[in-house]
């Protein structure tokens, strides 16, 4: 199974992605054969800072779980209003 095929299962989830020129925490919006769309989160303010389109073959590492990811999910969830 190719990495992009696996990433399709994790669309709209928070994760850490490292690619050829950087690495950031954020939310995977779209995973396609040619590129992925990734909304980067500023971990200090927990707000989206930018949207990055990454050429799929340049992805080096993806972390879907772990302590840092759980912290980001918890902090983003705490900002959602219950109205």
C-alpha cells in the first residue's frame, strides 16, 4: 500500500507531517496522488497559520498519534464553543 492511499483514511485528522523542506503539526485536508493539502497549526496559539500543498513524493514522515498530537486535539477541542 502506498503512503498516499493510507493518508486518504486520515483526511480531516490532526497529525505531524515532515516533508523535504520542513515539518509541521496540522490537519490533513486532502490526500491525492499528486499532492496533499495540509492546514498548519501554530502550536503556541492553536490557530491555523497557513495552508500548504505538498507534492506527495516529498513526504518523509507522518505521525498520527502520540502525546503531542493528543495535546493539540485537546487544545483545539477546548476552543470549540458548546453553543
